[in-house]
């Protein structure tokens, strides 16, 4: 089932914002980065590997840094924001500096320590049902602070609390033990707050990098193969605690083919003429041209398309109102350094009231 227009638009605005920020930092001219002596020295050992593939080492070094920045943007903001848009969830941080620590009992803490010890020495395999039974009993006793935890996506329903931690597809070595302990304490603490609800906590991976795209779909996944290549993943986590690639995105949206739709939106916007199209939409003189409407449709900007389709009515209603005229004359995207590429939904809301 297709995502709603408003959801597609929210995804599209995240794509536009991300692309604008990365264009600002793209290393068109790497001449200023000529002196990278340590990198260059190490790369000498790979000269034969670079042959016929990399001719400009300074540009290669700059591009590697740029790619690292893109990975950081996707991992820290893009995937999380998209997850919120398609699930209607939110980020929650139960930490001493945010919402405050939740409580667990000393009995629950002791059981969590035993679970972690058993998993660490291999006397127990990960077993979600067994671990939940231990966590969700032992409710009596001294209350203590649970460790700090956050959920990148937190969804609260009538009968269920669902939390998801979004992770890089290549987590740091040794990270899984700490993640497991945090999730066990989080589930125990959430159960005390929501005792009548089903408590679920997953680790989510946005795609499966082990997929051979020559033989498999880019949105497919092989969970066993993927989890096995993460150090200590299967030692500490039951497969039922993880969501991978299209499984994650379909779970978040409650629909099928979600990852495919997200990629389609990105591909429609992320073309070689992206910046030309972006600048075209920034030019208010283009608003009533056919190409303007065409671009709005291709970029899923349905709110702006609604305003353009009702432009005559809006201008009549403005009727000399200086405040509304100034709002009308704003560019459709923010262009300050901190918000560059952000669609002005506040402008849409103000002008929408005139319809």
C-alpha cells in the first residue's frame, strides 16, 4: 500500500535538506587539501590497487571525508527522522539529563546481571521469551535507578510499548554486550511504568550490506547471514529482537513495500540536476510556470502544489495585508546556515488559512 501523500512529503523534505547540506560540503576543488602527508604516505602501499581507479589522491582523501560526513548524517538524523515520519513515533531519552531515570527493583537488576553473565560465558543462548519472563517478574523490593537509556523510535499504543534502537550496519566491536544490558534494563523499567502493556524493544538496521545486488533485491535481507557477521550479535541477541532492512521499514509503517517507496522518493529527487532544480524552486518568479508545478509533483511537495494551484485566490485574500504579503513572498525553503534546505511548513500553514 502506498504511503500517504503527507508522509511522502515529509520524507521528501528530509531528502532535500540532506542533499542541500551535502552539496555545500562536496569537495569540488581539493587543491586546498594538498598536504595530507600521513594519509598520502600510507596510501603509497596501495598504489597498485588504485591504478586505473584513482588518479587524484588529494580529491580521493577529500571525498572519503565527505562520504564519512554523509554516513554520519544518515546514521544520526536521516534514518531516525524517516522512522518518525512513517511510524508517527518519537525519540525518548530516559536519562538523568532528559526525562529522568526510570526505576527497576534490585531483584530485576540481579536477574539482568545473571542473564548477561550466562550469555557472556555461553551457558545460555539468547531466548527472548525466557528473558522477558525473568524481567517482568520480581516486581517487589527496593527500587533503584535503571541505567540511562534512549529509544530512537518510541511508539505507545493502547496495548503495547514498542522501542527501537537504530544502529549502524557495522557496529563497533564489543558493542553488543552493552546494548543488551541497556535494553534489558529498559524493558524492565518500562514494564514498571506500563504494567498492563506488552513491552517490546528491538535493534533496527536500515539495510543489509551483505546483499549481493547482482543476485538479490537491494531491499532484501538475509537475517542469519547479516547478524552472524556482527561481532557477538548472535551471542547476545535473539533473532526476534532485531529488524533488518525492509523488515524494519515495513514494521514501522505497518505497510508493505515501504523501503522501496523511500528509495523511490530519494531517487526521484536525487538526480544530477538536483541543485539546478532546487534553485529553480527558490526563485519566486517561477511559481506560476508549468515547470514549477512539474517539479513540485516530482519532489512530492504536495503542500506547495496546493498553494500554487490556489495562487489567485491567495493573492486576492491577501489584498494589501503587508504581513501576509511578506509571508507569501518568502522562498519555499529556508536558506540560513542552520536550516538550509528546510521546507517552510510555517509559511504553508499561514497561507493555507486563506483558502
